[in-house]
C-alpha cells in the first residue's frame, strides 16, 4: 500500500513504528515531515521519553502520514556509502556531490566561525535539530548529496538513491569492480529545511574498505563522469536506466556463486539483445560480440606476457639486460590513477629481445616463446580460427547450462564454473558498447551496429595486414 502511494517503504515504516511506539523524538520527526512544526522546534528528549499521545491520536497521525501528498519545493537528499578509501574531500558529478564523511564533519563543526569551510545550504544552520553526530563520520565513509531540483516528490529518497547508485555503479564498472556499499539512512531537505532524518548506520560485516589505489581510480572515474554524464543527469531516459540496472546485475553477479552468476550475466545479455533488436541473446552475442571477444583475448595474451617480463626485471642477473627491461618499462608504461597502461605496439616490438633475455625452460620464457610463435602474420589467421572454434564450443555449453538452470534441469556448480569467466567477459564487452553509445547520445541498437562495423573491418583486414601491429590493432575505433 505504501509503495502504491509512491512513498518510500523504509522511510514510512520508520515514521509509523516511531508513532505507534509513542516515542517523543520520532513523533516530532513525523510532525516535522508533515509540516506541523519547524526544524527548530524538534526537541532532543531522552530516547525512552514517551510522547503521551492517546491511541486515537497515534492512529490519526499515522493516517496523515500515509495520505500525505507530495510537497512542492526544492529537494535535496543525502545518502551514504561505506567501504570507500581515502579519496578526495569533495567531488561533483552533475547534481550528485560526494563528500568525504570526516571532512564534512570538520566543516560542520566550524559552522559560523570566521574562515570556516563552506557547507551546503541545508546544513548551514546551527539552530536546527540536525547535529554533526547524526551524519556518518567513519573512515572510508562517503556522503552523497543529490540535488533533485524543484518538484513534488512523494518518494525523493528512492529517486535520489537511484541517481547516486547509478553514478557509483558506472564508475565501478569502468574500473572493474565496485567496493562502495550503500549505508542505511538518509536526510531529506526541502527549500533548505530538513524535513526527514533517517538514522545513518553502516552495514556491519567483515568486509575491508577499498585501498587508496582503488580509491584513486574511483576518484578519476567520477571526475571523468562529471563531464560525460552532465547531459544525462538526472537519468530519466528509460533505455539508459535499463542499462544502468544491467550494470548493477553484472556487478552483483561477480560476487555470486557460479550458478547465480551465470543467470545474472545471461540476464544482462538478454536485456541488451532486446535493446539492440537482435534476439535471442545467443544470436546477439554471436553476431556482435564474437570477434570482439577474440580480439580481447589476443590483446590480453600480449599484455600478460609483456607485463610478466617487466615485473621480473629486478631478478635478471645480467646487468645490461636488467637495464634494458627497466628502460623499456619506463618507455611503454603510462601510470594513471589506480594502475597503469602498457603501449602494446612497443611491447610487441620488444618481443625478440625478451626471447633472448628469458630462459625458455622457465614459465615466463615459455610464455614469451609462445607469444613469438603466435604473433606472426602467418600464424594470426589460424589462431583467430582456433579462438572462433573455442567461442562456438563455449557458447554452446553456456546455452545448455543456462537452459538447465532456467528450466530446472540437472546442473551443478562445476558445470557453471566452466562458463563463468566467459559469460562475464561477454556481458562486460556488451555493456561497454551500450554505455559508450548512450553517453554519446546514441541508442543501444545504433551503438552496437557501429561497433560491429568496426570489428568486422578489423577481422576482414587481419589476413592481409602489412605487419603484426596493424593486424592486431587495426584502425582506431
């Protein structure tokens, strides 16, 4: 009934429970939300203080809560995340602003003092009932302020949470994983007046917060999204909203056991195949993602070999060879927030020297020998054909596992594990195309068609390429 009225079930439940328990502070918060009293009139009684309402007064107040219409005004909602690292103090991504909890606590404690740090307008008053201690203040905790603009919102918390979680999910997807976790609680202000405060509380679990390297990458992605998402926030486009939801599924699947993970990843592919206009999902991935997956594996193999060689530089006994590897690392490595990138064209050109340096009888030496034999103009077409055959076999196995799961057939974790990495890779490749297209104001269908045209040209040009780098990297997409 609460959801049918477009109210937030969690928020309404807190109000109803507090009123029916006759708790003085909770009754005051309910009356504040209804507009009966001002923010400055909210008392701070002891937790066990009774509101002294009669049963009929309680029921009447509950009825008013359940039937409260949306209030017109300028809405701002605060929610919070934990498990973040030591990132920037503040970060704006359109109408969503992120604040490091401990920095915000310091700013709030200085309100009204000369030279104090600025705080958002709804938190500037020192006379209101909201105290700094009401907001999160732990290490690795981040508050998100979502400016919904002017309107009439019956469930502003849900709308704001969707926007903030969408930004966090997109940033995490670009990194490869989202560590941030939504905390319980929220604060709602209308026209700079705090109307609702749902107690913030961390989700207690034996989970470590993100390290600083991850958080540097997260900060960089949020900064990048502040430009890319400017025209799309708040996210109201149905197709964009669906793809963001699919990003959530992909991220959730990576934390699930094999059977659940496979189902969620295939669910992502089913959605994207519908948006691309090519169904069923098996046909979509076969037509649009096979060549991209093949190229991805080739690049991954080359990157892995070069990275392994560079990481062993300090262990090389021969000084000139060690100096060469260190110089090569400086030349082809670009450091960026959260990690680094390698210039694979230059890395490929170094393979003859790497073959000479590393013993062919140890693991890295064998990997270099294998790379040298695979990355030749004569061997690449045959390798491509082998990977296409591997694709067909794995896709067929994935289809059987998925159908068994969906229809209650015999299947176990071991069977699902054999296709888990494959379906995760394909779902990620598919999501990346959809998201890039939407950020460029294209539909998912158009984005897939354009990417397919590029990868088809790459595949067709590979056998006739003049050299291996041209065959591998092809035209810039």
